[in-house]
C-alpha cells in the first residue's frame, strides 16, 4: 500500500510541476490551437468575455 501512495504522490507532483511550467515558463504560442484562425480574441470586441 505504501508503494501505491508513493507513486500517486510523485504523479501528483509531476502534474503540478508540468502545470506551473506550462502556465509561467513556457511560451503560449507553443500550446496555441492551429485551427486556421490567426486573429486573437479581443481585437474586434466580440463580446466573448
């Protein structure tokens, strides 16, 4: 049982580190969707927010 808990702790830690790296360290264009739209939100006051 202790092994399972250790594995879960390390998986949770890895997920948290990945999330923080994605949010703060890596550039946003790395994760941008490529669905053919090149304009960003907020350029034409679309009312989406």
